[in-house]
C-alpha cells in the first residue's frame, strides 16, 4: 500500500462494494470519486453486487472519495486509483498547448448527456441564464470540476463570473439545499439527481436551459492511465461489462436498485414515509437511466461509447469562452472507444429477466 492509500484508508474513506472469491484471486479495482455516491450511481454498484456482476468478472470494487474533481487526475496519473470518475473538463482543461498529451484517457462514457444543471426555486423570477446577473450560484466547493463549464455558460450569455455573477461554495446536498432556501444563493449548480433530491425535500425547482453545445456534452466517465489501457486491457473490459450490465439491471428494476442501495447505505433510508420515499427514489432512478441508456429519440445508446464530434464542438466552445487554453486538444487521444464492443458483450435479455426477478 502506498503512503497516500494508507492515509485515505486511515480517514475511513474506503468503502467496499463487492466481494468474491475464485480459484484466482480477484482483481481489485479502486475508483476515485469527487462526490459521495447517491441512489443512482450508488444503486448501480449495489445491484451489481446483488446480481454478482463484478464477482462474475473476478473483480472487487472499492471507492475512495477525494476532495473534488481536481484531486482525481493526479491520483490517476500517480496510479493510486485504477479509475478516476471526474468530469471531462478536469482532463481537457489540464492539456497544455505544445506539450505531449497526458498519459491518461477516458475508457467508458458513463454520462453520455449533460446531467449538470443550474436550478432555481420555482417562485424565483430567474428564468434564463441571463437572468442570473447580480445573483449567486451555489456549488459544492470551489475545487469542483463543474466550475469551468459554469463560467463558460455565463460568458455565453454576456455575464462575467465574479463581476456579474458570484460562484459560491455552499457544500453538498443538504447544506447546498439550505443555502438556496435561505436565499444565500439564488441558484444551485448540482447534478440532476441532486436537484431531484432537493425537490423530494419539498423545494420545487426550475432548471435553466443550456445552449445545445453544452446540453449535448458528456459528463463523467471512467478515466484510466495509459499503462492500464496498454498493459491490462482485459481488466478494463471486464469492469466496463459488469458496470454496463448493472445499469441495464437498474433500468429494468429501479425498485430493486433503490432498495439495494438502501441496504448498503442505512443513512439514506428514511425513518418514516418509506413507501412515498421509495416511489420518489424510483422516479429519480428511472429518469437517470432513461437519459443514460437512451438518446433524445428514445433509441438505446451503445453503452460506454463516446461521440468525439460532440466533444470537439464543446472544446471549441470552451476555448471561445476562455476556459480551455487551446481548441487544438487531441480528443482522440483522451477518449477511446476501443473497449466498447467488449463492454456490450452480455446477454441483455437474460440480464433483464434476472433483474426483474429480484424482489
């Protein structure tokens, strides 16, 4: 164990999600996260455990929560984690003109559409991004990887961050919800699941519309070091296949997904009103996986695949609004579809039947 790994373990940040045994010792996959797991992403790993999906691939999955997306890339570069799970801006903004690409790449597209949202209370007079002039936008922390996109969005409607709009650290989940309710900020820049949870807690929200180039952009994905991509491609394929199967299982039986997450995260289970909370959380899971697994027309996406043209359009827009130092970023080096065929090599119909059979 490295010094960093021992330090994180001592802080109690490690959380095992899957165990298994076989004739050959299972591979340990460590995933670096910027924020804690909630019902959508946490439910994915929980149902994978209940169905034995990682065990079938001879993998044990662990997670470590790091202090923001900015901390994930160094951990991947130093090979302290197997995969990072940061927003793509974390990597794209780190590329320096005239220098060789960093030795990392996204190998699995887990967020094929933009799940980041800027939301206000429904009674707010704010109806567009331009209406945010003179207001405050809450984010979890100023280290968040969402902030470059937020600044570019504001500039795209003629607002300068720090002058016309303040970006304010308000904490995650409940702390941020409280800041919005108290009007310490007038908008929240959280992911769609967190905004759904805000509404579950009794605060109806209005999502502000993003320009198309931002709305189409991918969000989180699994980021790996080149040494893993080139030296252990089978591990990436096995992990991605189990993860892809778990998302299909959650989509097929969102109730089982929610309850599996609650069984492993007792604090997430409400002490009262559980039937209503279950119904509400099922709707959150359904909304999340509908966007993840299907495109705007309702057609099934190819699991894990990147559309490089969408990313190139976004890079040009982020450069235009002064968030990326260059528009000449080697997107094809930083995003790969080399493993997509293997990710999708499972019997979907049989898996859906197994998932629906869960109580």
